[in-house]
C-alpha cells in the first residue's frame, strides 16, 4: 500500500509491505537503483547506509514499542530513501511514531507552514527525532516498571519479582541489540547528507545523534538499575531461603531426640525403667518437654533463633 503526501515542493511516499508492481512504479518515478528498489520488497537483516549521487538509502531497525501495544514482537524495520525534494519510507508493520508524524505533516501542509524546511533532509531529520523521542518515552516506561519492582521487592514479593525482572531484562536487551549500531549509522549519514543538502545539514545529523545519546544514556541507566535490583532481590531471596532452612534444621534437631526417647520407651522389653510406675506416661512426656526446652534454650543462647 502506498500513501503519498505533499508539502509545498516536498513529497513523502510511505510504503507498507510493497508489492513488486508498486516498487517498479517507485523505481521509474524516482529513478531508483534496481538493487535498492528490490531491497524494499523484503525485510533486511541488518542496518545499512548506501549513498547515490542524488539520494541516499538507509535501513534502521528499532525496538518494539511495547507499552503502546503490550505485545512482544520482532524489532521494527524502517527503510528511508531520501532525495533532494522527496523521501520514501518503507515498512512492513504499523509504526506508531511514523503515524503520528504523518498527522503532523498533514497539519503543516494544511496550515501552509514552513516548519519542514525546503528539502527532504529536514523531513528525514524530524522523522528520526520523533522515533528517538518515542523510544525515550518507552525507556521511561521501563524505568517506571523498575520503580514498581523495587517497591514490590521490599514489600516481600521477591519470588514474584524474579519473572518481572527477567522480562525487563529481556526488553532492555532487545533495545541494546537494536540500537547498538545506530551511533555508527548516524555518523555514516553525515557525509551523504552534506553532499545533498549542504554543510549546514551536518548540524541536523548531530542533533539527531544528540537524541540518540540521550536515549543511550537512559538505556545504560536502566540497565544499571536493573542489575542492582536483581542483586538485591537475589540477596533477599537467599536470606529468606536460609531462614527457612534454619527453621527446618532447628525443627529436625528438636524432633529427633524426642522421637528417640519415644522409641526407646516404646520398646517391648522386660526391664524398662519408669514404665509401669503410676505416672509413667507423664514422666516420659515431662522428659521430652524438658529436652525440647533445653534445645530451644541452647539455640536461643547461640542466637540461632
């Protein structure tokens, strides 16, 4: 499916899961390299930047915007082909920040504002900015989840938080894997961007790189917080397990001699002390109670309980 929007002389063509016929139309209209046009029909496995004389081609992979959909999915791919007065975006699923940007683009067109600038490089700049800002909001959402997990840990829900911390760890790992190569790609875009739009455009690329740096710092901060919480949770779990094992050990030490006393006096023997006396049952119970009290007193003296 192809959606086309214009803003003055600027043309934005958004393509979703393009067919061969749609790609051929775009190739003829914008004089695209057949190899690049072919790339639009299938998802790419890696990020890349490819420059031509009058346009450049860039493939970005972004993490899933989970809190917008609450489902897990593969990283999102967004392809850009940026010319002097036109830009093509190709994708295979819905990307919310791009949808939001399309509304902004439409409003700018209706109001005939000049916020988008005079060339497609500015449109590309605003798109990347919108994507990185949304990803930053996603990381703030993960940060809020970490705050909730911290409260739950110290409320005594350490075992339940093991799964939650693992889910957060998986999300942060997906972010790291998807965004690791973006810094190098942004540096690679500076040369073709300057060649198309002039030296001033280098500042726009650096501004986008600044948004990425802010995003990367938030990712590192969340990762460090996660590690601290995981260590704390594991320590509390170990302490709780040790306390349980200590209780079971004390119970074993107490019940073993009581069982031994009961077994001894339960033997079918002719000469058995105490057995046969008037208060034999209560005497044996008293011995068992005295033994249990002595063990508890000893454990208390040793500060084991």
